[in-house]
C-alpha cells in the first residue's frame, strides 16, 4: 500500500490541511506532498515552491499543452494542477506521495492515468450546516465564494455517495479522523466511515 500514492479529496473546509499538516509533522520522512501549480495569488504566509508553485495563466496553459499535468482544474477563476514531475519528485525521495485534489482531478486520474493506481480517500464533513459554519468561520469568504464552495462541496459529496473513493473518513472529531487517516497513510488495513446522510 505504501508504494501507491494516496489521493486525499474533500470539500474546502473539511480540515484537509489541518490533518495533512499533522501527518507530515508526525512522520517527517515517510511522506511527501505533491506540490500543485496554481494561477491564484499567494495567501499571507504561503511560500512559492512549498505551498504551491505559483505561476501565470499563460505558463499554466503551456504546461497543459505539453501534457505535463496528471490532472488540472479551474475553480473560482483560478487554475490548479498536479504535474507528473511533482509526483515523481516525491517517489524519488522514497516517500509515499500524498495528493490533495478535488473530484474533477480524481476523475481525470482514473480516466487518463490509471497506472498511478492511487488509494482514493474522501474526507467528509459531518453535515452541510457544519461545513458552512467552518467556511464562514474562516472569515476569508465572500457570500459569492462561500456559495461556490458549498455548490462544489455538494458535487464532491455526490461523487462520494456514488462510490467514487476507496475509503471515507468523516471529520466529525479531529482526533478520531486523524487516527483513521494516519493508519490509511501508513498502509494499514482500515475500515472507513459510513458517509453521513446528506439528504442530497
């Protein structure tokens, strides 16, 4: 299992960054993050080449044309993508590659790069009202961007309901969710959670 990349997917606001940062801090030599490319501007504290490879729209489009991305998507007017090189860089360090991508990216990997053979993990919010509360609590969302993120979340949850992932982890309790994620990342056989009833 450890030789297969781990794809962590889940709506914005489910706590992916919190859990993954903790995983990397606890196991600094076992995992490597595939650093995505994006055309959005850096947020305060973000570092080029660490959080993302920040690039221009024109350069991003050229990379698409050269076939350099495993997956790429557009969200809120910005482009995001995972390059073949980013995944290879991690494997070259003898670490398990962890990818943080959206459902659109999961579908692209399945259709265009089946030889990657990753483990697909879906990090689910406990409910949509709780997700809205978390997103609002960030204080970084406008009403428009909040609605876009909630609409995207519903689409991602729908794909998970349809069985698009190998394992589901519900982040209803950070300690518990982290424990399950850590076991999956370390290659242990784990029974995942049942998706909450979202009433979609």
